[in-house]
C-alpha cells in the first residue's frame, strides 16, 4: 500500500487553502488541483510499503514524537517544486517549525529499517500538479504577489499515518493510525 505520515488540516484551513486554489484557477494554468478534503501537510512519503510494516511506522512515530507538545504553524507564501522557473507542483509553504519533528521521525524510521529520504524537508501543502506550461508566466508573476490569506495558522495536535489509494477520480486517503502530541 502507498503510505505517508502527515497532518490533517481543519475544515477551516482547507477552505482558506481552497480560496488560494481558486485565485490560481483564474490564471488559466493547466493544473490538476488537490481536492479540498485531501489537503494536508505531508511530513514523510513512505511510498509502497507492506501492510505489515504499519506497526513499525507507528512505533517509529510514537518514539519520534515522545514528549513533544502541540505546535502552531503559520501558512506562508505560494511556491513551486522543483522551483519557480521549472514548475511541476504548486504549494503553499509552512513556516519553519516542523523540521525537528521530521528529523526525529526519520531517525526512528531508519531504526525500523526505512531509508532516509533524499533531499531537505520543506513543509508545504500541495495545491496541485502542473500538467503543461500553459500560462507559466502568469504563474511566475503570481508567486511575486503571494496570494496567501493573512493569519492562516495550523494547530497541530496529532500526526497520522495514512494509506493512499489511487483511483480514476483521484487519490483516496485513509488514516490508519494517529499519534497525539
């Protein structure tokens, strides 16, 4: 099964992020947007794992978050992966604060036999995936205007392990386990 570790967003934050998506839609770029109910902050994509490995992931997550308190994150600017010139994925960033969680979780996952992920972690909420270069210049201009709504804060009280089933209608996420902070 495909799996990831992530933070579920409240309906209120999902609605605010959807408004950002609506602003971007007006640009007319060729983007496959993430459905509102699927918006989340991904801390670690695990890829295809055996269902039997879920217990190891849960143990690693529990050890990695032991003693941690609730966290408040601020949603920041809109950006793109891999960068603003070569746009594949549109996202809204999450202000620094998750790195220590992710580092501890990755260390514990490594103890359970998972490989360390490549590259540096960058907290974000994926808005959509760009399919073609249509209106790329308008997207690049939008990055400068930073269409984020003010005072968007995410209160993190729990972190979950999710399975992801790909369907023709889009991905379906199911929370398999949750660890409270």
